[in-house]
């Protein structure tokens, strides 16, 4: 079983967006999407807007409006980013969430 202490998860949460930038598989036109990531608790709680384009992965902290949003607690977010679990709550289109979550290679 995989699990993280709250302190470790809180510390690692902001770095997971950088990890995703460098573990993105090549993006095809069919993979292009925009998605919101919502961290629901801890000192890094908040929303981040993510763009996945043929040029790569980009993220901007800030509110997400409409569209598909993935919600995570800090531990689930870190474990998902490392590819150790498939977690999170999908708000919006499941196909967009699946396409986004399956574009990263596991480390």
C-alpha cells in the first residue's frame, strides 16, 4: 500500500506540477486539453489551470472556471503524479480527465 504523511504530501504538492512537465509523453492533436487541478486541503490548497498542448505542459495557479476539474487531497495528488495510484475526483468530462491522466509516464 502507498501512503504519505500529511507533512510530506504538503511539502511535495507544489513540485508535482514541475514533475508532470518533465514526464509528459509526446502530445498529439487528440491529446490537447485544458483542465483544472484542485487541491482540497493543506497549506497548498487551491486551484491550478493546466494546458496540455503539442508544445507541452503549462500550468498557472488560479481559479478554474467550468470545464473538467480533478480534485485531490495532497497525498493522493502526489501519489497520482508519481504514478503510484490512480486517484482524484473528476468534475466534468471523464474522457478529458482520462486523456490528461494517461499522458504522463510513471517514474
